[in-house]
């Protein structure tokens, strides 16, 4: 193998497998990788692609596995635990790092390593999927229309079932405060205390709850707007308010283990019919202290269908040499119109 290989780590996970399916349908070459030998080898056989089995706990083995790799598409969560060792290995092996997280802490951590990434001559771009490509692109779109913007609000309404991995990552946030960007700093806000009713272009009104989404990190680097908040329909307002009282229980290791066990037993993720019939909508509002405002609306495919397309699109761009060394958010490097290159995406001004 030459140093022109794309490696998908966590390939046998829900989203990783969908990404492998799409790569195969395009006739692209890639390496199937993961820590579970049986699952990795079975998937490699299914797609007739080479396999690499290694655990991120073993730094030497990880670096060795990446020595022939040009781009790593990291699909194994929870990224709060797996991102750092993979970034460490990518820097040492000089392999570009991409992942599909939506965790703001991971984005912040990769951003903090910008100088290391530049020195290694590699790109570090977390969140190349549904989290946060659409919201990053629409944030940059409205920010470019209002350079004086001091505040950015992003509203997200998504349909479709979450994957097991996404639910497990979300459980880590259970009982925790929400987050916003205020005066350039990420600060806590009581979960359930920030709720907004938003009217979408079809005149439907959605009640959305503030969430600690990746955009409080990525959109800050993309737009330099100091005040950013994100609202979603992940939980109902009542559930959000109740979490203030149930939080201490949800944070216990026993509760976390029980919830993860329930996910393993009962959650399988969206099937193809659900992925084809559901979608996600975004509204971004940029405003300044003089009352000026710019708004835009974006509609994209189901979260997992979009993630597959956008992650592969970006990975193949990097494989072709379309990158700059260092940390970049998707829209910072590829522009606000990146999302329009993903089939099924529609954008309009409001």
C-alpha cells in the first residue's frame, strides 16, 4: 500500500458501515479498520477491502497502522475518549485527521493543536458529518452577509432515529448543564432554561431547546462571532426542565452503565426507508448591536444519510490534495457553499 490510502476506523459501527457502503458504491479504495478483529475482518471480507485491526490504547500499534495511510476518517466514539489518541497518532504518522463528532470539547481540543497539525503538514478537521457541516455552512453564509454580527443563533429541527453510538455519546451529557458561547467564552447555562419557538418556512412552529452543540466551538472559529447559541428538538422542553432535578442521578456511573446497556439491547438506528424519508432543517440568524439581522434556511437529508455523503465528499477532497495544514472547520476551508455540493441540500434567504 502507498501513502495514498483512506482508512475508516470504527468501520463496523452504524455510521462507519454506511460510509464503507458508499465508498464501495463509488468504487473507491479504502481500509476497513477497528479494534474488534472478528467484526473488522468480516466487514473487510464483505467489501473485499484490506483490514487493519488495532486499539487506540496502543499508541505504537496505532502509529504503525497509519504509516501507509493518507487520510483517517475516524468513526469510533465516544470521541471524548477516542479522538485524542487518534489525533496523536495522526500527527506522528503524518496522516490527515477527519471525524464525525458533534462534541464541542473535541472540536476545541483539535483546534488547540493547530500548530502541531501545521508542523506535521496535515489537516485536522473534526465534524465532517451532519455535525457540523450544515450548521457550519449556514453560519458562515449569514455571517458573510453581516460582517458586523455580534450574535449568532442556530435552530435545528431533525427527524429520524439516532444511531446507537450517537445515543451513547448523548448519554455522557445527561444531567450536565447546557453551553453557549458568550463574549467569546464557552459558559454553562441551566439545561432547559433557554427555549425558543421558531417558525419555519412551511409556517410550522417548532419549540426548540438550547443544546451544547458543536457549533459553539466550530462556528466561533468559522465566523469569529462572540455570542453563539444552538437550539434543537433533541428533547422536549418538559424533559429539559426535569433534567435539572434528575441530573445527579443520571450522572452516576450505575445509571450511565444501565442506560448504555439499554441502548445496546434496544437501539439499532434508522433503516434505509427512514433515512430516505426524513430530513433536517436549519435556520441561522446573525445580528449585530444596531439591530441589523440576516437569516437563512437550509434543508438537508436525514442526519445519517447526510453524514455519509459529506464525510466521503470531504475525505475524497483531502485525498486529492484539496486541503491546508492545520485545524479547520468544514466551512472555513471549503466555504459556505460546501453543503450545496451534497445532494438533497436546499438553502434560501429569509
